[in-house]
C-alpha cells in the first residue's frame, strides 16, 4: 500500500464530533494533570520508567476508566478490549484504531501513541518504540525537559501573531494560543503536522494553523510578535531523526534561524530559541555567538544553562535514541561522533536559551551569561525585565549618569543571614541576598551592601546614597566610586535594583 495513502487518515477522526467526545471522556474520567498524578503518586508524568510498573500496577488495579487509560497511554501496557470498550462508551475502540490512537493485538488493545496530560492540555505524540521501526526518521518527540524549560521561559505577553518553528506535536503553539490572536505551527515533518492538527482539534484550539515546510518557507509573507523554536539543534554527524538532526554542519541550524528570523519579526517582537552551540578550544563562546547577531537589527540575550564535553554530549544523545544498541554498535557510533567533533575542532557543546528582540534604528546590544542556578517557573517576566534593565544600562555607561539616576530595590529581594552559637551568643557567619521568584540570583552580602539596597527607594540619586558608605569606609571617593558603580550595575543586571520607572 502506498505510504502516503496509509498515513493520510492517521490522527483524525472520521466523525469530527469524536474530538469533542474524546476530550469530554478524558475530562470526565479525570485523565488530567492533577488527578492522574494523585492517582499514581508520581510528581512528574514524564518520569515514568519501566521499573515503576509493579508499583503503578498496584495503584491502577481497580479497572476504573481512569486506571485503564493510565495503563494504556502512560504505562504503555496492553488492556483487554472488552474493558476498554466499556470504559470509553459511547466512543468505540474501532474509531480509536482508525484514528491511529491504538492497535489491536488478539483480544487486547495497545497504544499507538502517547496521550499525555500537560498544563490543561492533552497532547498526543509518538511512543519511543517507534525509533526502532522504519518510521523512526519521522518520530515526533513529546514533552520532555526541553519542552518544560522553553514553556517556562516563553514570553507570555499578548501577541498578534505567534510562530512555533519546528513545532513537533504543537505543544508550544497551544500554550501560546491563549495570549495570541493567531498562532502558526510549522514543521518539516508531515507526521508532526498531522499530530499537531490532531492535538489542536482535541484541545479545541481554534486560532491556530499547522503548516508543513522547511524553516520559514510556509510563512514567507508574514510577520510575528513572537517566534518560539525548539529546533533540531543536536550537533551530530547523522541525519537519522528529523526531530534531532538538522542536516546542517555543527550548529548551523540555530545560526540560520538567528539570521533569518529578523525579517519575520515586527518591531519590538521577540524570538526565543532553545538550542545547542559549538564551543571550540581556545575561543570565547560568548564572542563567537556575538558574531551571529551582527547586522540582525536585534538585541540579543544568550543564557547558557550547561556546557558538556564532546564525549559526554555524544554519549548522552546516542543513549537517548539508540535504546537497544549493543555495546559494539554504541562504540562504533560513538567513534563516528567523536571523529566528527575532532574534525570541526569542537571541544564542548553549550546549551541554553537565545532571546532576540527586533530593535532597528539604534545600536543593538548583546548579552551572554550563565543562567541562575535556580529558576522558579514561570520565568518569562524575568526575561522581559532583563531586556528593560539592559536597555537602561546602555543609558548609564558613564558613572556620572549612573550616580545621578534613582533606583529602587526589587520587591522580590530577600536578605538571608546565617548564625552559629558562640561564647557571646549567636555570631553571624554569612549573609546572602537573593530573589524570591523567576531568576533566583543569589550572592554574598555584607551590612554595607544590604543597607545600600534597602535605602534605594527611588527618592534620592545614587550619589547621595553612597556618600555615607564611602564615609564609613574612610575611603578615597575617587578610588572607590568606580568599584561601587560596577557593583551597582551588576545588581541592576540581575534584577536586585530597578530604575524607578520599572519599580
């Protein structure tokens, strides 16, 4: 049978009313985030492992519709057809099979896709076992750590048009739909587009269109306020998986998005890319990435979350896809990856988030730093604030301008002190300042800095506030003021201090 003919009706109900019936069924049975988690006693649905099955079998043993659905779609276990027929009435197992959700196996039914509750959505995507079949190239990734990271960091301001580039199963497009007038999900993989369309109908997301094509080809005449991308960023010598391998050398996929996206952004529009990039021996990774943004007309902020050696990176990704590789096969594939890295001079691979903002008609800035160790999601407001703060810092590069500005401490700032017992009672041993939400930056603090922060209430210019500090230190103002200005800039950069208008 022709492959295109066999897949053309996949992930679609013959009766379109069945999308509503399925959503109603899942809602009625409690197949949603909180109730499923409560039932199986696990904090993270994505973390279910095969060795969890004995415990989960015990917790899903009543034969209730919810327990049957958990076993079928989350535990990937066969269930008796008669039990499933009863559990999903008035729907039928035949309609599910025709839509590509399940397969028959004798008198049992097995899942053909994963059906996962996530942030009030129900999202269908491929089972990992498909990577061991002829369909592996078109494998559609589901909700993993990268999905959760990008969803927590995506700027959630109202958007006229939003683009999810490399959409996969469409989850980022669906999460953006409530704050977008219109959303477009684009993927080169036809199977991904079919699954995204299925998920849009299942979740009754009407302000979305799902298009097949490479990069920006399907939207050449459109502009957006927000572009989100979790592209095939893995740096590998292979082209075996559409979701993973971009088919371009090293980190060229991400670089292409960076350099092409500005013409698809409205002025003030944002692009956010979760990605990997090359780090070569003897070269500053920050300087290398800065070159990507020259001439784009965009301000850019790169946050690096980790950097892995080439060997660790290769091993991690090979294990991710080659689930059943024999030791000899793994070794052969690993040598191929390492030879590729050696040829290109790749020493390590960085990972993180790139955020760009279209800002033409001015000198654009570039910022690259390490992400804070702790994030309290969602963090999009920290991203948006970070752009405002860096804009402000461009206006106070001269120390006199900074000293004449008025600052206000963040309402999220916290002071933490540690004490130990001593002969005279409690003795202070350490003092820290931190932020209590979003990007939880943390740093050492002494009484002078703590007092300076709390005095920043927007009423007086900085020069008046530091005069007492300089006097208490009995220091030469001309010598210590530049150091204090450098410290204050860092406190602004990380969000501890805000220009009065932001506060």
